[in-house]
C-alpha cells in the first residue's frame, strides 16, 4: 500500500510539476491614427498627370487638390514589426459616404510618403507623413483616403492594417 501511495505521489509530482501557468505570446495590436482627421484639401499647383485620349493623343492636367496628414502607428501588443509596404487610395465622397464614379470615370491621385524608418518597436510608435494630390470625377474636394500598411514580425508572420482619413468639403 505504501508503494502505491509513493508511486501515486511521485507520478502526481512529475505530472503537475511540469505544468506551468499559461503563457501569452505577443500579438500584433496596432492603433492607427491620422492628424489632422478630418483634414482639409487645398488647391494644388504644379503637379500633373497625363491621360491617353481615345484618339491616342496625350493630355496633361494639373491635380485639383492637395492634402497632407501624418499617420501614427502605435503598437500595443508587445510585438516588434517592420513596415513592409504602404499603399493609398483616394475615393470621392459626399457627406462622408463614398460615391463610386459612373460611366467609366476614375479618381486620379498620386502620393508621396516620408518616414524616418520602417521599424516599429514592441509597444512603440512610428509616424509616416503623406502628401496626396487628387482629381475627382465629380470635381469635388471631399474624399476618403484609405492608407493600407503591411507588417512583418521577426518570425516572418505578415499582418495588414488600414486607416481611413476623411477630407472635408
């Protein structure tokens, strides 16, 4: 009987001694904010785009509007990441609602971004400045700018996150 009790006690000690409290691994928790948001566009001067016409001639136009803002990335999950890609899309809007162009018309835009680096430390922050020039089919100023970011952690896991910035009329 003593042998069985000792064996049971030893088995329990080995089994439960190997257990530890559950651990949590870091996960990507990113908050994206824009400043200012909403932002206001100004008349653009000197930045152009080209259009190939139906008769194969090329026309050059100036973008109507320019907007600038800073996107701030704040990582709160304890996972350091590198920003691997930045993309941006401009859509015409009215009252904060995206208005999809009709009749084959498209929004035309270009952007420049500037950042001091691509690394975001665990629980750290990084910022990316944007200048966006655009021309909308409805000839309006109000737009919705969507910034898309891709990230990669040290284990080569990839993540993506988006931020929408309103451009008021």
